[in-house]
C-alpha cells in the first residue's frame, strides 16, 4: 500500500515537471504580447499628440555631408558655383506624404518642425536665386561675357588691320603702369578715369590706406608708380606674359571734348602757353595781343583745326591721342578691356578678380574741376554742333580705329 502511494507521488511529480516548461513559455509569450500592445498604444498616443497644435515630431538630424548645397546647412556660405547648382534644383514639395497632415478638406495642415525647415529651405532657395547671391552670379556671368566679346572683337579687328611686326619697343609700353603686388599692368588713357586708377594702384602697393587721402599732385607728379619701360627688356616680357593687363577707355569724341574743357577752358599754366599760343597764332585771324601772349581762350573749332592738321604747330598730347597709339592693343594682349561708361562696376569687378582687399572700391569723385559738370554725350553733341559736317566727319575718321576696335557706334547720324 505504501509503495503504491509513493509510486503515485512520483508519477505526479514527473507530470508536474513535464508541464512546467509549457507554463513558463505561455507566461513569456503573454508578457511579450502585453509589451507589444503597450508600445502600440504609446505610438498611437504620440501620433495623435503630433497632429494636435503644439505637437512635436522627432526626426534624425541631417548630417552636413548629406546635402552640401542645402540652404539650411550652415557649414559654409554658398558660392556662385553653388548658386548655379541651386538654380537647377526643383522646388521642394513641402507637402510630403511621409509626414502627418490633417485629412479634412476644411482643416489647416499642422506643420511639424521638419515642415518648417523645409518651408524655410524652399524660401531661402528662391531668395538665393532671385536676390543678392543670384544677382551676383548673374552679374559675374554678364561681365565675363562682355569681356570675352570685347577681346574677341579686338582680335578680329587686329587680325584684319595690324602690321606684321611683333616687336615691342619701350615707347609702346611707356604708358603702362606696373603694380607688382597683385601682378597688374594698367595702360593709362587720360580722361577715362586714369587719376582714380592711379590712386587704386597706389593703395594696392601699400602706399596709402585709402584712395580718398591721395591728392591730385601726389598721384600725377610725385612718381610713386613705376612704368613698364623702366624695367629691363627681359623683365618687361616677363610681366607682359604673366601679369593681368588692363585697359580702360572712353567714347572717343566724348573723351576729346573732356580733354578740351579741362585743358583750355579752365586755368592751366602748362597747356595755355605750350598749346594755346601756337594754336591761336596759326588758326585765329586778327588775334589780340593778349591772346597771343597768354594762349588763353582757344575755341573748340581752333582746337579741332589743330588736331586735324598734318602740319601741326605743336605736337600731339596724350590727353587727345588715340588709344590705338597710346596702348598698342594689337600688339599687347589685354586681359581686361573696361569702358568709362560703366567704369565703377567694371573696375570693382576687376578688383575682386585680382584679389584686391575687400574694402577697396573704385572711387567715384571727380579729380579736377569738381564743380563743373562731367562731360556727357549731350555736352559732346553741343560742342560738335559748332563744327561743319566736314569737320565732324574728319574728326570721326581720325578716331575711326578706336571706334572700330572697341565697338562704339557713330556719334552723329550724318556721318558715313
């Protein structure tokens, strides 16, 4: 009997031992299911919270190398090349279906933090394409294309008209100023902003901290700048091959009138006796003794007679000499051809290209006779109206190559 009881207990113990793993497994599965249910409920709660006002949505932070040209990436300022790439990017679709939005037609979509980032990025992208950075890049392209067109036209004209000589003499580089720090060669064309260009060169060389502190006499008479003809021939050739060569010019007849007004209509202790006296002596009938002694009061018509005379009583002057003679543009391959009509914009564009200090800009003040109006096309027309058609035609013919090389149109409709 006792043995039977013991055997039954052993069988019960064995059965209980066999059922234990199944019970443990059941409890484990039940716990896991409960945990999953809890997580799902939490997810639903967070989703509802995000769709409510003031809700937040966390997303993995964007790494800088994921989008190097994204506007909201503060790793660096977009360059002009970056702006060009940005201009080819399609507009950002801010209503991305991956993010929760209200589905009711009348409801206003709730914008999460990432939505705001996308909206901000899209607005900044449009701003870059339409304002400062985009405009700067467009200006860069425009000015670069202008330079290419001017240089190409000059090459075509020179190929048609130039002589076969390629020898460079000291006389042909005597009007070129040298700035070694920024490797710049500037050919001086008087009455085309040359005084202010000399100021800029002196600042680039470190001789002054700003252009405003340099007086007219310092710029023109104290020899602070070196000319290219002061170097050895080997040094001249080296600079012509390796430096940036710059030429700024002006509408030829407008430049001529500007020179006349400056040298003959204003007091001048050099041009009146040296040029005025022989001009009045040869071209004015019944000249007064005072005019013959002082050379004052030369008329524009007398000045043009002197200019066109193959037997001038006095030689030429750089202020009304042709650019083709001053700067030898068919012999020297200029890298930059600027015009007085757009002087400040093109000069500042050039300064940025050569790496000039950021605070250095081309000055706009008038160097001489600041109270007199600048010579304009209207003033030029008024002066030439004093001449006959023949005189106007001959003056245009005198400057014809300057008109042709640098793409200036005929100044008067009755010229041929």
